């Protein structure tokens, strides 16, 4: 890459993976995850009963757990947008994705959807691996560039 092209494109390098990516790509993925988390967190307060149905029966206070997870989704999403809190926000979201995994499994086992009609069982089971994608996404955007 010549000096002109290098100076026109700011590159980030992940400390862990060594992968170079243009600034706009990392920013776009960070913004997308942040908006998804803030939007999802807000929905915990707009339709809390729908989320409470997904909480496994062995956990106490489903509605309180929905509100707490909603707050942490909003804080995590907003934290991704602030460079000084991005690393902490990413770790918080990773822990949140792990914490809500039992609710996702419960949805698949009991065929619980958010609407009046239950989604197909295959769709509920197919969404479980996406938790790993979200964890990887939070990890990737949350690692400070070198």
C-alpha cells in the first residue's frame, strides 16, 4: 500500500487477533452492536411481560430479572460508544450474553415466542448458536486497538 493510500485510511489492529481493518468497519460494527443492545434493552421496559415469560422457572423474580438485564443491555450498548468504557462494556455484554443463555434455551425447549403465535421450533433452536456470535462480536469491538 502506498503512502497516500495508507494516510487516507486509518487502520486498527486488534491486539489479540492481529487482524487489520479500516476504521469505518470497526466503528460500524461497534455502532451496530451498541444500537442493537440499547434498542433491545429499551424493549425490556416496553414489553417486560413478554421477556418475563422466557425466564426459566427455577430463577426467582422474572420481571425484576428482565428489568435488570434491560438496564445492563442499555448500559453496555451505550458504553461501547465511549472509548474509555468500551473495554468494560464489552466484558459486561459478554457476561450478559452468558447470563441470558438459559432464557434462550428455555425459549427453545418450551417454544416460547414474543408474539401470540409460537415460532417454529427449528427457529428457536437455530438462534442459540448466535449467542456465540454476539459474544465474539462484543469481544472484537471491545478490544482496544493497538
